[in-house]
């Protein structure tokens, strides 16, 4: 069975939006000042040598406009080679591949993909899928790359109504730039007092 990891670059106040693809978001590429070779290497290690991607349509469209044109690097080459499983109502327009459109029963399709042999799956961006993955027990871990900034506005990691859950810290690593990379394993229902 394949492992499914949710990976997000996130501000201290929970914002995951990175680009000005929405005219109302004022902070394009706010992660750039914190990028370092050590951070890049840590993220590459998390992805692993071989991986597949689970993407929502909006993230797929944003990434397909960038990654195929990016200079060759381990990150670029890995993302371009990864199979992209895309939640979309327009499967005929998936030109950046290899790709596969997920059908109308998203949960069942993800269960099917996870049950197959293959590399781990990583959901990056695509925050609208996060709640669904957690609600149906499809995510195995959550990796947060936390930046030492407050943005005050923008798309948040978890939407209102996301199911309550408990997580266990699996690992954490701090970098001199102020970024903290923490991996959490999904532990089950929320534990209370």
C-alpha cells in the first residue's frame, strides 16, 4: 500500500497561498527569502527518489505553467517525471504528464491508487483536498514547512469544518533561516481532556 503525505509551505498564521494568481493576495512568493540549499535538500529527501503527486486542478494548472519550463535540477526533474493524479472535471486538458484524471468518486479513486504498488503520493498545494483526505482517513502524514512570517491574509491550510483529528510528531528539523520542517503522523480522532 502506498503512503500519502500532505506537504505544505505555511506561515505562522496558517497561510499556504504563495502566488498572486488571485489579484487580492498581496504577497507573491513570500517563501523566497528563506530558501537555502539545506532546506532544498531536506525537501528533496522528503519527496524521495521516486514519487507521484496528487493535485487539485488549480495547483495542476499553476505547476504546469512553471515546472515544464524550469531549468533541470533534482527537484524539477522529479516533479516533471512524477505521475500526476489530478482532481478535475476537465480531464481532456491534462497536457502536462504523465497524468491521470480522478473520476467523480474522488475518495474511491484515491483508495484505489493507494492500494496499488508504486511510489509514495504527495499532495502539495491543493488545499481543497486536504479536508477530504483527513475526513476519509486517506492521509498517512502531514509535513509542514513553517516560515517565520505572519501574512494576515490568504488561503489557509485547513478550512472551517475540517474534521477534528489528533497527530503525533514524527520528526522536526530547524534551519538557520528560521524555517521549521515538522512531520506529523495521523493518530486518529481528536483526544480531549
